[in-house]
């Protein structure tokens, strides 16, 4: 019994959370080794976590809060075999993957939620007004 991969055309934005929740594993990236990829947590990774979906993330200089097989699946940059191994693990461990997704949702609330972004933006804007 192997993994089933479905390729689909464009999905309307408002359908993404439901589709992510129904996915076995979401690919959040970044998976490359570019300079930019070393300093970002992608928007899609945080959106997948917000939806409570399991997510595969590329390790980089800013992913310190992510823990492999705890709140995401975490792979080294530019390591295609590690990506394949993580996907294989996800297929073989659906129960553990469900726990990873729940912990990822909790991590989202602690570090990436819209509420936190709004609070940080208010502080920034207020600081700019005093400059």
C-alpha cells in the first residue's frame, strides 16, 4: 500500500483550509538553500498549521520553534531524500501525524496567529508615529 498523490488545478483561496485539513501531509517548505529560504517561515506553512493540518517544513535559521515529529515534520535544506523519508514516515504513522498536526496548531497559536501579528503591527505603527 503506497502513498496516494493527487495533483489538482488552482484551488480557490477560501477552500484551502478545508483542503489542507483533508490532506495527509501539507508541504510548507521552503526546501531550497537560497539565501531567502534560510530566513523565512512560509505563509503557507503557517496557514496549514492554522488549519490544524500536518505540515512538512524545511529547516533553516528561523525554524528553532519547530520540532521534528512533535509539531511538524522538519527536513534539512536541499535534501530530497530527507523529504522522501519524511513523506514515507507520514504515510506509515497516521496516528502520530495527527498528534503532530494538533501540536502544530498549538504552535501556530503561540507564535504565528493573526492576533499576535496584529499586536506586533500595532506596536510598530505606534512606534512609527512617535518617530
